[in-house]
């Protein structure tokens, strides 16, 4: 068995985080290095390393992450818009290999990103 990721330790309440949402399928918490006034990570409880590792049966779970993102955006007052991002692989900017959805808002987003 491989070592737990930081995100799995947060999910298991072994590491403290500013959790804003928790349910049977995911945990959402504030990023410790926010890139905007609101920067929340939504992490499935199921340990999926990256987007490339999704299985067909994970479709409902991924949909749930986006519904949670929408609900949190409303709760956070992001009425003028927000961005959701899933980084995949080193070149995609993924630094922790436990799939996670970034919810970023509270300022105008630039395009193209990165």
C-alpha cells in the first residue's frame, strides 16, 4: 500500500484544514496557497490519482464534485463568476496526485491562464 497523500490525510482528519463542505463523496477545504480571494479544493474521498485514472463508473462522482463546486460558489457569494480547474500531470500543474477540483473566484480571471 502506498503512502497517503496530503489530501487523503485531510479527508481522514489526520491533518487540519479549513473544511467548508463534507459529505459521503467528497471533502472541500480552503487552499493554503490561494490564487484568488476564494480558492477551495474539492477532493473525492475515493483516492483517484489523476484525471487520467478515471474509470467509467466515476462519472457520477465527477458530476457530484461540480455540483458541490456550484453550491459552494453560491455560498461564497461568487455572483459575478468563478473558475473550476482540474490539473492533470506534471505539465498540467498537478502537484498532489489525488484528483481535486479547484474552485477559484473573487476576482476577475485572465485568459489564457498560466
